[in-house]
């Protein structure tokens, strides 16, 4: 049995694992564009940016690990999907980006050291600190839940109260997509584009291991504790996103020339707190990135260590840490161009794997439904991916223009629902 303290620590760990720097800097820009409709936009954002990953986390935790969601697909399909997923959210793109964001937003503004090799030295120290926590797997969870998450939360609460009690600007009318479309719908797309469902697929295994360490193995008890701890994370993340949307909506005086949410956040905190705000922002960004680095890289190492008994978890932690350091030095412009299409390809598949798992008991022919639905989703998400890099054939682009949500990169949604319904109808006949 877990005590209330254990559940609180687990909930704080889940909160801090999800809270990367991207989750802090993305909502302010959305709130800035949403203007007077910021609250409705935040509502839509929370639905897809918090609730959807939470559902995924619960499903994966109950299964024990994310890979169990693809057991009804051909083995090579499952291995390909999970390998791409873990490489994309891990050391080939996301973790080098985490390192660079920590460097640019948390370290550079402090001007503590301006030598020629400051970036590589920072990347080395930052990732070695992360590796220290990763190698001590039993202490990793308690370290994040007991120490890093509370410190991060305290800093965010201070900023949140300051923003609410002393907004910098009056809220202006909506702009960009929010001026033309429903605030809730645009917020939904914004939350979807955080792609935290992919992270939830990795973090579900971490939560399952945390419960296993406490000797919790009964499915009903696992569900109860995951819902309780996850609810803490959902409430904290929702409150944070609403606060950051309000920050963005009231940031007109500091956001006029800002090109991203990070600049809005930094300008706002600096205007409220001065040099103290600089230290606070550095602390927030550093802790947010460190917890994400530890959680994601640990999950990646755990997955790849299953392929060969001699290639252990510790081996992959070291390999992925080294890769993250090296790739963060190379620059991310090319990686960004390559990885965004990969995310557009695998994210819809991840969402449908979770949806199929939730509907599994209603499917008359499980394997047929999985293969038809995932095959259909893969086809349309591939088109979205190719369109993103500008190599989709013209005739295909013209045809897909008639598919709902195609301009939003969501052409797979309606075909996925149709394929699922068809698979159920046919499944009743062949079962």
C-alpha cells in the first residue's frame, strides 16, 4: 500500500517529467495570440495537451510498458514504430534540444563564463548530472519527486502569483489563427502539437516501475494509484497552462517584438522581478529540462536494453548521454527539418494505439481492427509528413485538400474513425 506521501511524490514526479521547457514557453505565445479569448483557448489546450497524455499514461502504466500496445501488430511494425519513437523523443532530437534550451535560456543569460568552449562544457556537465540520476534508477524517482519537482513548483507558483496580481498589459483582441477560428478548436490544435502523448508512452513505464518497487502488482490497485497520482499532475499542469496563457494574454507591452513564447516569458519575468527574475527563470528552465532529460533518456535506455542481454540499461544510458552531448553541438536546424516529419508520422499512430486499447473489449476481430486502422492512419499521417517537407505529389495534395482537417496536419482523423468503424462491421462477419 502507498501512503498519501508516496502518492504525492509520484504525482509530483509525473508533473515534472511532463514539464519540459517547451511546455513552459509554448503557452505564452498561444495566450498572446488568443487575446481576449485566452481562457477558451487554454481550455482547448488543456484537453489535448494534458488530458490526452494523462489517458495515455494510465493505459501504458496498466500494460506495464508502452510496447505492449502494439502486440496485435506484426512484430516488425511494432519494433520499427517504437525504435523511431524512442530515438525521436530521445538523443537524436528532443534531448539535444533540451540541452540547448537549458543552455540558451538558463545558462547564457547569467554571463558566468564566456569562454570559447562554454557550450560543450555546459552540455557535458548538464548531461553528466542527468546521467548520475539515471544510473541510480531506484533513487531517480525519489530524487525527482522529492527534490527537483517541489523546487520547480515553488518557483512557478511565485511567478504565477506575480502575474495574476500584477499583469503588465491590458488584454487585446485575438490575432493570427485565433482571429479567424474558434478559440477552443485552435487551442485543441495547439495542445495536440505539444505531442506529449509520445512522452506519456515512455513515462508510463517509469510509473509502472515505480509502483513495482513498492510491490504494487494488482491491476485494480495500479489503476487506483495511477489515477490518484496522475490527478495531481493534471491539476498542476492545467493550473500552470492557464496561468501561462494569462501571462501571454497580458504581455502586449513585452511581446510586440517577441518571436516565441520563451522570449515572452523571459521578458515578463524580467519586467516583474528584474535581475532576481533572471535567476528565477534560469532555475525554472534548468530544473524543467533536467527532469525531462532524466525521464526520457531513462525510458529510451530501458527500451533498447531489451534487445540484447549484454547491452545493458547502463550501457545505453552512457551511449545516449554521449549522443545527446555530441548532437547538441552540431546544431539543430537540420535535425528539426528531419524530425518534425517523423513526429507527424508517428504521433497519430501513437494516439490510435491508445484509442484501440481503450476500445479493445468492443472489437469483434482485434487483430483485423488494429491492422486496418493503424494501416489507414499510417498512410494519411505519411501524407501529412511528406507535405510538411514539401515532397508530396501535387495530385495527392489536391485530393487531400478535400479531407477534413488536412490544412491543420490532421488529415488522418476522419479516415481513422471510418477505418475503425469498417473494421468493426467486417469483424462481426469474420469472427
